C-alpha cells in the first residue's frame, strides 16, 4: 500500500490574509466597516478603513479560530468571487486529508507530454489560466518589455518554437504548486470532449488512472454530452459499490416493524422504533463518525449538548449489546469506546451494534423450513471513508450448531454467506466465543479481563493501521 500524501497544513494566518485581501479587492473603503459587521466582526472607525482596508479586516480576524474563519470565508465567497481565497478554503476542507503527492503530480505531467495539441482545438491560455497564478492573455504579446511576461515567454518558447515540452510549460504555469482543486480541474478540462474525444480521450483517462490510483483517486465518467463521456476526478471507491441508504440498528427486543413511507424513494419508517433505531440522515461514502451519530441523537432526543448526547447514545447502544447476552460483543463494544474515543476524539468512527444488513418482514417461525434470508443482522459495523464497510461478528454455538449438536450444513450456510458478503466489498472479521474467557456479562455484574481487553485493543489498532487511521496508545 502506497504511503498517503501528507495532510495539507495551511497556517490560519494565511486564511486571515486571503479573507482580508478578498474584501479589500471587492469592497469600497467606506463600506468595509458595514460589511465586516455583517460578517460578525467587531466594528471600527471609518478612518481606519480608509487608511488600509486589508489591515482593517485582518485586525478584526485575529482571535478567530479555524471553524469561524472558514464560516467567514464561505460568506465572503458567496458574495465575491476570489480565486485565491477559494483555493485556500478548498485546500483546508475538501482536499485537507486526501491528497496526491508531488511525485504523482510530476508523473501526471509526463503523461501529458504525449498530447499534441495540449488543449486540442481549444484556447491555450484559457486552459493554462486554470492553474496559472499570473493571468495569461494574448494582448500585448508583441510589446517590448525589459522583463518579459509569462505569456510572452510561452509565446516565444512554446507557441512559436518548441523549446518547452507540455510538462515544462505546465510547471511554469504553477502545475506543481497550485491547489489540488485547480490541478483536478485542469485534468477534467483535458478530458473534456470539446478538447479530445474517442480513443484519444479514453487513452488519456486510462493513463491518468494508472497514476492517480496510487494516491486513492481516479477519473470516472460522471455524465455524457452528445454521446461523449464527461470525466471528473474522484476518490477511488475501495469498499462496497453504492451509497448506503438505510441504517437500522440497536434493536433491543422486538424485530423492527418496518414500513415504506415512500416506496419510490426507498424511504422507510419503524413502527416500534423504541426497539430499533433508524438513522435518517444522508449517508455518504465518507463513513459515519461517532460525533456525527451523536449529533443526530442529540437532535432526535432534544438533548442540551453533544456531551450529554454521546453519554445517552452510548447507554442506549450498550443496552442493545447486552440484550444479545454475548460476552464477546460486549467486550469489543465497551473496550472500543472507552479506549479509542480518547485517542481519536471527533475522528472516531462509530461502532454500530446490531445492524440489519438484510430484512425479511416475516419471522423465522413464519418462514418455517424455507427461510428467505439466512442472516439478517450483523453484530457490529464500522462505516469508514471511501465506502469501506467492516463487519465484526462474534460466533456463538448458534452459528455452527443446532440444539448443541455441530451442524455441517449450518456451518456451510454461514461460510457461504461470508463469501457473498466479501465479494460485494465488505470486510468481515470473526471472533470465536471461546476467545472471551475472562469476560463476565450478567445482570448487575459486567467485567472485562485484561487478556480480552488487550486482544480488543490490538485488533482495533491493527484495523485502524490498515485503513490509515492514526490511533496509537
């Protein structure tokens, strides 16, 4: 597995400067105090704004931390177009965690050397302006300057002569230093059917994917125009194909009584939702964090703050775990939250108990000897970034025996279902019930011994390492 590109760390003062510069470039000095007040900044004297608009704004941003600065930046961008500010915001949000390396950028540029012409029949400077910090224009190309402009250098060494390769041209236009958003827009421009089509377009898409996949990205068809594919750069889906739609979990006693509220949209409700929970917010391929789940619970239960919501939700989920009477499931669940919530904080993925993967509205008794679904519920589930779904099962006798007698048929059914689950993209990890010998789970007494606790910690640490989640004790 290739090493991930480092998280982009942009100083907060850079963001403050970009906000101040954006307002200074777009707002008259006599309006600056009013605009700043509208953004939630402290008022000041008019003569201060007349002296320096940029300094006036910057002074009022000192003391604001990242969340508030990003909110202010977003408000500014809603009213004023500013590329420099937009770039910084995208680097601190959309592209903060998942990045392509400098090596990947350089390899991409080498692939682009094969393109002739670079932007097909399109305007060269329009394409280069996607990444260039210096605006490029054909105006004034023949004017004599003691220090030639970048546009004049390109005209002399790329348009009129072939001194520059595509790679060198793009490097001179900031391809190695521009924001990740800009480099991705450039690639999408080069794949636009207006620029190239057919075999040329397909060849470039395949060549780019061979390089981008190392860093977890690829170019995929997202639309079509007059029969030609439109490509976009996206994170590579590594897990289950398709976005999660329903999350039904934490059943306590009764099987959830489901019904459709909108069969066309696949919207469902639970009549007895005190026995099972239905997460009714939009689920993305970025996974589900404990904080996000707790925010949903806070709103659902009308709790005063997030701390109380986490405490209340943990108790509710633990109740469903205890109802299984599984010492192993209890030990894994309890150890996970008590140990890893301290290590990962707001980045802790939610460990969700008793999740319905399949659902048959009829009971096993009603189906008799002809069940439609062999397995409906999973013990524990993690939803991670890039559609990674991890199922954790703790096996008891019911997984491989009937009436305490080993059943090869039942065991065969279980492993067949495991294969099917893995082939659809799920990760599956099984624990044997006998591994949890030092766990006590009884009314009024629950205890997890040191051997089991360490086993659980080791498992989750190795699992997080596999998925590039830093959780070192």
